[in-house]
C-alpha cells in the first residue's frame, strides 16, 4: 500500500487556526505553532469570561437594587429578607428592571418587604 501524505488536510487545519487568529499581533497570526498556542489561550480566556460575565451582571443588579431600596429607607439585605419571609420569589434581574422601569410596582414590593423585614435601618 502506498503512503498518503495528508497535505491538504494539514493545510486546511492550519488555515482554520490562522483564520481564527485574524487580528492577533505578531507571529500569533502568521506562524502556525505560535498561533495554535494563542488560539488555545484565547479559548481559555473566553471560557472564563463567560463565567465572569454572569457574576458581573448579578453584582450590577444588586447595586441597582441597593440604591433603589435605600431611597425607600431599607437596606438590600433587609429587603431580600423581607421578600423571602413574605414568600415573594422574584429574581434580582427582574427586581432591578422593576426598580428602573416600574417604580410604583417596585414601591409595593418594598412595602411588602418592610412589613416582614427584621428591623428598620439605623441612622
């Protein structure tokens, strides 16, 4: 049986990696060996970034809620405690959207949480 060298397959694989590294600097976009390493590292960063994005957004929603609830005379933790005790289940993203777009509805939620919260804010 004759030997088949796989040149076209190798070239296609190399082209795929080099195409995905478009926009990289230096040898990372032209040299296959370095480009392959850069591509792996970029994939790691992208994976980590997808997890960090979720954390960052949750922190943003909590900050928005804290600001909105403090204006109503409560803290974020007392607000969440009050909602839990009054068996109101709404996630932080939706609560944040309510605080921004539907202030009257949010005020009703704050009043419900105030009624069940442990103790009021000290000044």
